[in-house]
C-alpha cells in the first residue's frame, strides 16, 4: 500500500491507514455488483494487480489549503481523498482530486491513439465505485464524487464551441452528491450530470456506455454530439472527488475499458 501526500501537508501515513482501514475492500455486495463482462479490456492494470503502474493522481491547480492524497492497494482498489475546509467562490475554494488513466499513461503498455479513436466504435467502461467518506466540516460546504471522461482531437487541434476554443472536453457523471444541485454544460468545457446516488461505504458496479454518454449525456440537457465524437479520441477516464468545507474519499476497482 502506498500513500502519497500533497505538498507535505497531508495526513501522516499511520493516521490515514487508521482512518480508512475499517472499509472492507471486498464488500459483501461483490457478487451483486462485480464485473461480469468477458470483453477484452483496452486499458492496462484496471484491477491494480501491478500497483500504481499506468495510473496517475491529479489535483486542481488552485489547491492550496487542502490536505489530499491517494492510496493504492495492489490487487484490490485505488482510492483518492481530500480534506478542504474552505467554502467560497468556485475559483478560490473549489478543490478536487482525481485518479486517472490517460493516453500518456497507457501508451507505455503499447496502446496507440488509433486504439482510442471514437468514430464508428462504441466504448464501454465498467468499474466498481465506492464513496468511502463524506464528512461536513464547514456549514455551507458540499461534496461530489464522479466518474469522468476527457476527449481530444488526435492532432491536438482545438474545438471551437460557442465562440470559445478548448483543447479538451469533459463529461462528468456524479455518482454521489451532498448539497450540490449543479448541472453544467456549455459555455464551458464540461458537461456535469447527477448520474446516481450511492450509499456511503458500499461498492456499486457501473457499466457506462461511453459513446452515448459523450454524444447525448443520457438526457435532454445534451452532450457533445456526434460530430465532435467522430473527430475525437478518448483521452482519459477519471475517478474524481470535489469538495468545499468537507473531508471526502472515494475508491474504484476492476476498471475496464473496452469496445463492443
């Protein structure tokens, strides 16, 4: 097990392990929610059998006062956590942390850009997801946990949308929310939807049609559409936790990306 602390301000390793040890990584719900598909996965090390290989953490650029970290248990799961006491405007107080695979990670396993091109292909992502902790520390705060996807053009050119240019476009599906009713879309680089509301401390299996997610957003609010989809590659897939005035953690395991 490895714990990486942000900028020297995170919890001590012993405190971290004690805080999260009570959660059983092999829940009694495994038989109900375990992966069942037999399709060949594109992404390497989705079950963390090689530890943190092909995985990376990400933090929001403005993260200053928060404590954060990630924890990978080989052959079991990957976890992210963040403790952010601030509440305020998004630009000053919103902090998020993520665990992800992107093209720059998986290319070292022999994955080519052509393997992630979206045109005429239907991508699916399966994973078991768990919201481990959500503790309010400051009234008026909120929290959210999400599975997210990023797309880019393979030649790194920009998308022109609503008179703005973006190098990367995102789709975020929230599987847990507290004090947060935000639904986002253009004019920005990200669509954000409430996708599910899972109970704290239990694994939930999701099988996400990435193609439908990116093109339609599963709802009348919409997605990026077929034209954008057909000129793009799937750049990254994330587990994300974003908080204000809260301490929260989330995990995922058996992450499997494949094409039907």
